[in-house]
């Protein structure tokens, strides 16, 4: 029984990171399907939203819930600005060129972060969670599984956001416009859809989702650089490839699979400690093998174009 509790504790410990990864994955997917590019700067934009929240909570003493909303709004606006003033002017740039643009944005934001935020104030202080990390409850007695209230909060926020956005995608006029733009931007424009507004709002929503992901994630790490979301963003890209970008839900399942693989490998490491340093490499190797088996992704579809 004690061994089972140890496995369950590993699973519970991964939930906040999984929630952050799922939200980051949806953000990447939304931009990919509406703007036809992979936004490598997504992680840095997310980090800026988190920095706004932590800066004004830790340094200036404002309530974290208020600064979190401010960080989400800032990330939303950054997303819109990038689409309107950068990608809209480079709409005829090829896919590789767009990716290079996003990589350039990383350099710009990474350079600006130290000038805007007072990193020295909290580079050695853990980011403030909504609820104290010691607050929670235990299942299975004194040696059972400890579940933080923050974990439940992160899971609840993630589920609410995903359910809401997928309902909107299926039932709302905005969702229909997004799906039409994702299918074929030119045809969507001919049908009267303002694709410029759709892509701008999509970039904004992606920024907001990324900020929520970062705020969830930073409760267990120390903020010291703009690269705090790098690992989460790498997993988000891998999740998109694993699940397949053909659908909105495929990458989400891909993210869940990646984090569950981390749990499985973590449980194996309990019995084979020598593998602990290779856990991430083993997970990425399994993902690579799955992609080789299903090149279009586990939920992808093979596209056939008629000439």
C-alpha cells in the first residue's frame, strides 16, 4: 500500500505542471491553426504575464488574484500587438520566415525583461502561490497522499477554461469563424469572415492562456529569468506533434500523454534510481517512437490534396 501511495504522490505532484502544459499546448495550437506558424516566443510571452503578477504581488504587495488578472491582460495585449504590427505586415512571409520572426521576438523580450522587472528582488524567492503550499489534505492517513489546495485550484481553472473554449469553438459564431479560418483563411475571408480580427483575437487568447499556464507553473519554481517556461513550451510543441495539429483536441491529449509518461518513468526511477538523470530523455525517446509510428500524430489525419 505504501508503494501505491508513493506512485500516487508522483501523479499528484505532476498535476500543476500538466495543467500548465495543457494550457500552453492549446495556446500553441490556436496560433498554429489560425496563423499557420509555430510561435517559439509563446513561452516568453507567458513568462512576462507571470512576471507582472509576481512583481506586483511580491514587490508591491498587491493581492495575487488582482496581479494575476493584470498579467493575463498584459499577455493578451502583447499577443494582439504581435499579430497586428508584426505578423500582419509579414503575412506573405513563408513558414520558415515566420518562425524566425518569433525567434527574434524571444531575443527582444528576453532583453527587455531585466529592464522592466526587478529580478533582484525575488530571484531567490519562490513565486507566491494563491494558497500556501503547506495547505492541503491527506488521503490514506499520515503516510498517505498529500494534495495541495493549489493543485485542486490549478486543475479546476484548467478544466473550466478548456470546457469554456471548446464550447465556444463548437457553438459560437467566434468558434465557427476560428474553425473556418483554420481550415482555409482565403475562403473564410470570401465568406465574409474578418480573418484579421480572428487571428488577432486568437493571438491574444493564446497569450492569455499562456499567462495562466505560467502563473499556475510558477507556484513551485523560482523566477529568475525569462526562460522559466522553456521546458513547458518544449512539451507543448511536442504535444502538438504527438497529438496532431489537425484538430484542437489532439494536442491536448498529446500533452496529457507526455506528462503521464513522466509519471510512469518517475515510478520506474523509484526502483531504478540510475535512470533518474535520464527521465526526460526516455520520455522524449518514447514520444519520438510514437511520432515515427504515427507521423500525422495520434489524432491527426492524412491530408490529400487534389490537383
